[in-house]
C-alpha cells in the first residue's frame, strides 16, 4: 500500500511525489489521453484537482486508489518506483470477477470466440450469459490456439449480477462440459486487468518417448534424446531477443521478448520443455520447440540464424497438442 504516494498526492507535495515516480513514468487520464515523462506526470498530479481518497487496496502487483465518487487510479511499479498511473471512471453498478480456468483444448478451435465454431471462450460466455441474463465478454490473459491446453488461464469480466463469485463457479462447473473447469472465481478490484497486468507466463511443452495412443492429444512423440545437448540449444533462447523469426511473419509490430527460462527436464518417459517469459508471440513456443528439435536431429543451426537474421531464416512448428499454458503470474514477490 503506497501511503507515501497518496499522502504526497493529497498534500500536492511535488518533491515527495518525485521520489515515488520512475524516471520513465507514464500517466493515462480517464479520457484516454497519455502524459509521458516524469515532469509531465508531476505537473499533471500537481495541477489537477482530485476528489478525496476513499480507499486504497493492493492486489497482486498493483495498487488501487479509489477516490470519492467514481474515479479510480491504478499504480504499477518498476524497480519499486511507480512507472504507470491509470485513471479510470468506474461504474458502481458493476463488479469485476476474475476466474482461473483449466481446459483440455482437444475439441476446441482455440480459446478465442469465433463465429460458427466451438471455442473455450464461446462455451464460457454462453453459460455466463445464461446465468446472469447479460451479454458478457470475458477478457483473457491471452489466447491459445486450436489443440492447446491450459492448467491456468485467467480471465476477467464485469457484471451487474448479484450472484456471488463462488456461486457462479459452482453453477458454471455444473453446466460446462467436463473438459473446461472453473478452478477459482473471486471478486477483484475493478482496475485489475487479466491481460495487461500479467508479469510472466509459463508454458510447458511435453515430448513423449513412448508410442502411446492415449498421449496423442497431449504430447509429441520423439525418440529419446540427449538432454544435455537439447538444453544447450534451448539455452540460446534465454535473454532478450527479436523473436520475429519465431512467429507468423508480420504478425506483430513489437517482436522483442525477454525469455527468463527455457529448459527441458526429464520425467520418466517424457521430456518437458519449460518456457517462461513476460509475453509470447503467436506460435512462439511451438516454433521454438520445433526448431530446437530440428537442430538436435539434423545438427543444424536454425535457432542461431533465426535469432540473428529473422527475415532469412527457416523455423519449424511443433504440433499444438503438446503445448499447455501452465501458469499466469501477476505478482513476482
């Protein structure tokens, strides 16, 4: 709870505010306009009148400040200093619900809702709309492709329904197909955002070394491999790189990513690749695993080439079935 900041804001103490802000601070007004740079943010905070502070609460990696009336402010941090400030007008008639979801993606055309196709989002929204009598849209931490699974996908939505979050969880699990599970549902601060507040995501890619028809939808078959050699290849992905060679071409304007962990561990007759990053491009993990396996099998250097010269590279896409969204992390403390 950032009492130093709130006290400085209430007293309009510019020097005290300055000590709480990151040098690259950015502020977004409730109307969507952006103020960048510490001097501009300081001027905005000093020169603008704000209502009295009614409540302060911490949730995950953010601090929420509620002013008297409908104005809210979300604070996000970098190196223990406030780097982002988001003002928003809140509707008191609505609550924000967070749900943690697990699903088997085998029978679905990915997570994102699509016309005339069964998707995880579509199934969840259909049940939610039935229970609340509203037309709701859930916001996920990110999308997963057709055939990809999740042990922890996080979504949020706003509702005026009086149904408690725990009751929604119980009723939804009765009505949803058995390959989708609402693992947790809770009311959260209105300024929490399932996608934009993510700190890191963790994916697991499972490779099986035995031919087993019951693993076909959950693992890629590959003959037993030298784990040391495989990990040496995966290690190349760690750090900050331009991953435009490991996604659909021209699919994203921003393709630089920081990969904190990329390693393989052996579990009985399986090898599991663990990849942890602040964010992923489309198909990124599948291209990483597929290309690493290709380099391992052929002795090629496609990973190094794709990281150095993404536009003139050859990468290989691993099947979706082996991929699972393992965790979505909001608080790194």
